[in-house]
C-alpha cells in the first residue's frame, strides 16, 4: 500500500504495537495486539485507543481524529510485520460493534487488489468462512499470509 502510515513501535515478538494518531483531536495513543487464542496458530487482532491508566486497549471509544486512512494503513503495516515473524499463523479480526466491522470491511475492500497479492482473505458469516467478496456483509475476517 502506498498510503502514509504512522511509525510503529513494537516489542521483540511483534505481537504488540503502538503508535500515535495525530489530528484535530490532538495526539491519541493507539495500541494493536495480536492475542493468542486456544488454537496456537490463530491470533485475534485487537485494536483501539490505549487507556493511559491501565495500558489496555479501549475498542469502544470513537476518536474521530480525521486520519482513518492513515490509521488503517498503519494497522495493515502491523499485520505485515506480525506475519514476517509468525508466517504460519492466521489472524482473525472483528470490530467491537457491527459498525466497526463494517468499517473494517470497507477498508479491506478499498485495498483488496493489493491485499490479495499477499494474503488469502476470508469473511465470516455465522460460524463459516468464505472467500472475501466485495459487497458482502461479514461478521469477521480471517487471513493467513501467502507464502
């Protein structure tokens, strides 16, 4: 993707990333975590504002810092970095609300051609996963990296 991204900071395992969103609402710390699940090859992508008191992700807050495309590009950059360190895994993502899941779908759709060069993309409908198709509403998303 040739979209401007924020600079990511990460720990050595490349499962936790942080960056700072800059916009009309000021500087907002963001956090991305690739969280383990009961399946050792499946990671959940968690993303949101960093709670400065607890250090945890707040995925309910709406920042509206007028930089959503740059933020999306930064999250995708973290996905690439994660897969560089963990190539034989799968990443699952779902918004904390139906509206956020829709925003994720729109972001994937916007960069679908580029993403398909490096990833297999699946959309979740109910309990099942299907190859990602434009214009289809999904409950979540799953991707392994093409090797």
